[in-house]
C-alpha cells in the first residue's frame, strides 16, 4: 500500500507537485492520469527517492520513505519501471534480468525461469543484446526486471508509450493479471487514460501538480467534465 | 628459427611489446575510471608511483618482492577509493573541467610529496628475474626472464580484469552503474559504492604497471610515470576512452611505434611518437575518439 | 547618499583600457622604490601574468582547458633564445614579437587536430604536447644547447637609464629596475590587447561557444575556427611570457619548463579568477610573492628550507590550493567577489522586506 500525504516538490522556482495526497491500496491498480507536465513522472520519481520533496510524506506499508536513498527504497520492495523503460541496451536480456535480481533475496535460476515462463519471448531472446529488442519486448523486459526482485509495489511510468494498440491492450491485460496473482500495489502513470481506466481500480487525476480528482476508476471514467478538461478523452 | 629470433626486426617487436603492455595497463586503468565516472584521471600515474614508493619502503625493511607488489597494489586501491570519495564525489554534476583541474592539482601534490619524502633520485626495486638477455648460439635475443615476467604479469592482470567485468556479479553491477546510473539505483544497486570500487580497481591496475616500471631499468622516481601516463592516455584515446580492448590495442601500438621510431628513424624524435599517432588517428577517424557517444548533449 | 554611486561602473572597453594604463603606471612607480630582489620578483610575476592571462582567456572565455601552456612557453623561449643568441643587438621588442609568432604557430599546430576535441581529450592532448617539448629540447642539442641550454644576455640596461643611478650597486639597481620596468610595460601592452580582445567579435563569439556551442553554431559562429583562434592567442601569450621569463633568467633550459609549471599556471589562474584581466594580475602578484610565501610557511612550520620537504613546499602548497579552490570556490578569488556581493544583496533585501512587514503591521 502507498499513502502519499501533503507532498510538494519544487524544481527551482517551479512547483511540480502541490500538496498531493492519495492512497493506493494493496492488490489494486491505481491509475495516475493527467496531461503532459501534470507532475505524474515527478510523483513516481519522488516515491523512488530520485527527487527530494519540499514537504510531505510517502508511506509504503506504513513506513515513511522520504529521505531514504533510491537504492534502499528499491531494496524495500519498490519496483520502478521508468519512463522510456530504462532497459540497458549494451547488456543482454539475461544480464538485465540478473541485475534486477541482484539486490533481492531470491534464487537466481528459479527467478529467471519464472520470468521466462511469464514472458516467453524473453526466454527466446535471453542471450541477445537489448538494442535488438522491439518496443513491446523492451517493455516486457523492463517489467520482468522489476518483478524478478519480488516487489510489493510496482511503479509503471507510461508503459504504453510508443506501443501499437494491440500490444498496449495485451500489456494492460498482463498488468491486471500480475496485480491479482502477486497481490501488488500498482501505480500506473498513463497519458492514455482510456486504456488505463479499463484495468484500474482507482484513479488519481493530476493537473499542474495538484490532485483534481481521486476515487474509484469507474467514477472517474464516468465523470464527463473530468474526461473533457483533464484527460483529453473525446466522448464517443 | 634461431637466426630469425635474433634478427633486429624481431628484437624491436619484443621491445615494443614489452613497453606496450605497460601502456596498455595504464590505458586500461584510465578506461575503467572513465567508464564509471567520466573523469580522465590525470593523477593516475602519480597515484601509482606513490603506492609503489610505499611498497618499496617495505622492501627496504626486508620484505620480499611479491609482498612489495601486493602492498603497492593494496595501497594503490586504498588511495584510489579515497580519491573518489574525497576529491571526485563533490564534483559530480559540475563542469567537466573541474575534476580535471582537481586531479592535475593532486598530481602536483603527490609528486612534490614523493620527492619530499623519498628524494628525487632514481631507485630500483630489486627485480625478481634476471634482466640479462638470452643468447642463442652467440646471438643475442631481445628477451630476458624479466621481459617475459613483465608481459605475463601484465597480460594476466588484463585477463583478470576482463573476467571480473564479464563474468562476476560485481562486474555486472560495475558495468550497469557506468552505463545507466539512475536505472541501476532503481534496481537497488549501490551505485556510489560501485564508483568507489571502480576507482579502487583502476588504481590497483595502475599500481601494477608502476611496480613493473620500477622493477625494470627505468626505475622509480617521483615523475617516472609522467611520460607513461601520457602514452597510456594516448592509447586510451585512440581506443575511444570507452573501450578496454581498444585501450589495450592502443597501448601495444604505441609501444611498437616508439620502438620502431627509435630504431629506424631517429631517437631524437621518439618523444613525438605518441603525439604523431594520436594526430594521425584523429585525422583518419575523428569520431573514433568518441566511439558510441556520437550524440551531443544540447 | 553613498559617495561611490557618483562613479557608475561602466563595463566599457575604454574603462578597461584606462584601468590597464593606470595599473601599468602604478607598477612602474612602484619599481622605483622596490629593492633589486623585489624588482626581479616583480619582473618574473609580470612575465607569468602574461601567460596566466593567455590561459585564462582560453579557459575562462572559451571553456577549453590546456595543460600545454608550459610547452608553448618553452617554444617562445627557445625561439627568442636562439634568435637572441645569434643576433645580440636585436631590440628586445622584436625578439618578443618573434616569440609571439613562434608560440602562436605552435598553438596552431596543436589546435588543428584538437579543435574537435573537448574537455578531457583536449587536456590530454595538450599534456602530451608539453610532455614532448622538454625531451625534444634535450635531444636536438645542436640547436637548443641540450641539457645545458642557451645562455643569454639580451636585457642590457641602456646607458640613459643607468644615468639615474648612483652610489653603491648602481648598476645592479639600475639593471633590476630596468628589467622590471620592461616586463611591466610588455605586460601592460599584452593586457591592453587582451582588454580589447575580450570585447571583440571573436571574444563574444567565444563566450557563446563556451556557454552553448550548438546555439553558437546555429547563429553562424564557426566553431572550429573560433576554438582555433582561442588556442592560438593563448599559445602566443604563453610564447611571449615564456620568452620574457627566460630573458629575465638570462638562459633557456629544458628544466625551466617542467610539467609542474603547467600546474602552477593553472593554480595561479584559478586563484586569481578565470577569464578576467584582474585575475591574471592577481595570479602574477601571487607568483611574485610565492617564494616569500613558501619561505614564510617553512619558517612558520619549522621546516628547514634546504631539506627535501622545504624544497618541495611550493609544489605541495600550490597543488593543495588548486584542489581546495576547485572544490570550494571554482571561480577563484575574483569569482568570490560576486557571491559576496549577491549575499550582501540578499541580506539587504531581507532587511528591507522585514522593515516593510513591520511597517504594515504597525
């Protein structure tokens, strides 16, 4: 579970987040929606400790992680798939996965096999350099690399970016499945509100750094004004 | 065969490779630091020199040669780690000129300190193997037990470093931290520690090079690594500063080139050998210096 | 009203040029009262200030770094030395002009392959150059005099100048003051040109290249040409400074230009403040005092100046100062002025705001 409390972040004079507060329960997907520059990525980076907040608290399972180093937050069970996936291109698929497993207390061979089973395409390409992977395969690898450490919390930053619609749909199904089987707390940042809301249980809408809506995904999806003003979804 | 081995051409190849492996070691140590922290360590030679002096004082106290090597390497590694922590860490994110200037200052301090403590007269570490060249039916062969030792040790260290980076967990973390520090941190890798370890490794490799130099004819004096550092830098630059293999190849190339200029052209211009090679390399393939980093930050 | 407000600071070329002239005059007046030893230290400082100015222009204005300026100094010194050795009667100004050209040409040779390089590559390339110069000078004995070098006696005190001096040691006093005056005038001329160069088209283009080379290129600045010019000017200044330095020493020898000299130059530049005329002046002054400074430190710490440690004290102090300056005040002493001034401004505005708030609540 993640609870964000009164969180503010400044970039120099620019306020990136203003007194943001919400809760993301365990075993559920919480979508974080909003336009470009709404502060979605900043929110995830602050949770991971890459950005230091000006004020506020971030509780992960009742433990405030503000001020803790990024690598230690990761070791506490927070998996973060960053914007642009963060696959290390110069390494092979397997090396990327091994990196993910290094900091966790898992049996490497078992964990690798499990991920290859979950994402079969990765098993086929395990010795390949990541620069040869397609966008969808990279997204799979990035997720597998986060999951291999058995995280309790998964932060996903725009996983659908640059993917074809069918690939996106499949990805969303995978995320929903994962959340259920692994009892994960998923924070899903998306610009593609429509596909995110389809699988999310809850949704938080950010606008210029502030929370403008926070509730059940179905309610947010049903709110005509929200959709028109903040999510850019044209009513069909 | 024996006449072939004693021909002057073969002599020069042995001579060139013997110095070349030293340059390769220094170049390799520069590449390790460059990859992890994007700092060109101008004090690399001086740090190695300093570590070797400390190892040598232990020899004076009656310790054997191999202990001297081990002590020098250990001191080198400690010095490298401390340098990263104290002098380099505060400068991450500052203009790239700042760490250069700091390391140049450190070079000056180390050389001045060394001549203050141990004077600037040349010393030799008693070499473990004979420097006398082998003979074959009265023909001199440009190989001695020491030259063979020098090459075997240098190549052994290079293979060891390669294996460490390629096959171990530590090597994987070192590579990842260098390639993508932020992503590595998100995966729980202690990147700060990896940078320190990278500097320690590099300084250790540099110390081995300095010990070999100090054991040979060249000897040990406070500025003895200056020229060797320059050659090592050129070797690393030819290889693109990012490629360990390129650095090793560059080192051998410069060693050979110097030897052949010395033998067939004029000993007077030998100091220019490295620069000529660097200039030619730049003219032929300017982007070779930048290898993969073709795009510039705007 | 504060009285200094009556003199607004004008950052015009004219005011800088006038400043250079006034400073030169003051220095000339000072040489009259200084003892001979101090005068020769001042002369050395003036020569080094020229080199530091050239380096400061390169690093402070074009953002490039050079560890090769001791090499360029050597080139200028040998050009001047070899010429003056064979043509004793040449006016000093001509010899120095020759050093300027020789230094500039060597700068061009290094710059052509290096202008594509940035930061560490360039620094390494220039280091390789300066490391090669000394062995070359040692090897080509027939031209350079090898290890022993060339002995010079080019700075002869003119008789009209010597007339002013009487009594004991008249000729020593006259010679010390003459060489000091000459060095100050040469430095003044070099500073005058640099004051203009700072605000020339090239100077402005160079700042642009330093701050954002891509933007500069888009605005039509020829990158490699600008960088080459920066390099050549810097090397020419090093050539003049090196020649003057050797003329003062009355010899040109390889060991005058070790690698550590490049470190000293960097230290002086950083301590004085990069990219400013005043920074180079401060650097030169620090150099003039460095022997005294080191002696002072030795006596303070009780180190025997003839011991190993005492002899290497300067290297240790300069290296440590360089490191500390880069770690804590990367813009040097001159750079420190600005943060202090902005701190002052912050304090003043806080006070004003406090006063305003208090005023509204009362």
